[in-house]
C-alpha cells in the first residue's frame, strides 16, 4: 500500500505491530518530497504515537476483520465477548477498552475488531440505556435552573445528569462523548 492511500481509520502493520491511523496530515514543502504526519494508535496495547513519513514509502495493511459480538460478563479486569456468528468467546483487557468499559452491560451487542484470532478493539453502539442506581438528592430550589448532579449507573460509572433524574430511572447515554441524552423511563 502506497503512503498516498493511507487515510484516517486505515489499519497498518508497522514493525510487525498493528496500528490504526487516528489522524493523517499531508504537507508539501517548497523543496523536497511531500511529508505525511500520522497519529497512530497501537492496536495491541492502546498507546499512541506520532510518526512522520515521506512520499513514496510503502506499508503493509493489517489484515483485521470485524464482526458482531455480544458482551457476556466481566471477569476481574477482563471483558468476555461471544461472536454472534460462530459463538466463539474472546477476552479483552480493560486497559484496551478504556472508557468504553463504562458503558458495557451484559447482553450489549458490539462490533469487535480481530487480528487473525486475537481481539483488538470493540466499537460500541452510539447510544446505550443504563439504569441509575444512586444519585445525589436535590432540593426544590435546585430545579429552577438547569443544573446537574452526580449519578452512579448500573455499570458503576459515575456521570453528571440533570437534577430531575432519580434513582431507578433508565437514561440514554451517548457512548462517543459519555454524556446524558435523555431519560427513557421514570421510576414508578
């Protein structure tokens, strides 16, 4: 693969390690060859690095595949997923999932990225619905203005929610930003 074909989201093998191109910047100086600057994320350990390359360089695309999987359970710092196609189970460490682990509850369907038979990453649905287990108490005066309060969700994640959200409510969360979207069901 020629460097000019590399775009954001491209998966590459560099020094036998799979990387995802997070950002790609092209620069053409007045003299010499074009320069490509990439922000790369290591798909094995999750670390990020910035690298610069010159035009004409070649890369080997990483042979990754994606498929649908269901989150089954958490075992310590490991998250277990099952393929919905062949029912094979895969385990991902919490350090590779990062903030995504806050929005995973049993039964959630995700897209899992695999390098051969090794799981690398999961893509969550854009929105998830989670139950509020605990929330701060607010007074009547607090509801006059749009304020936020802290709440603990069923996954253990703590986030800010509007003051009208109560314990037992189910709320919709944007997994891309980690923010509250709306209340789905109020406690009866």
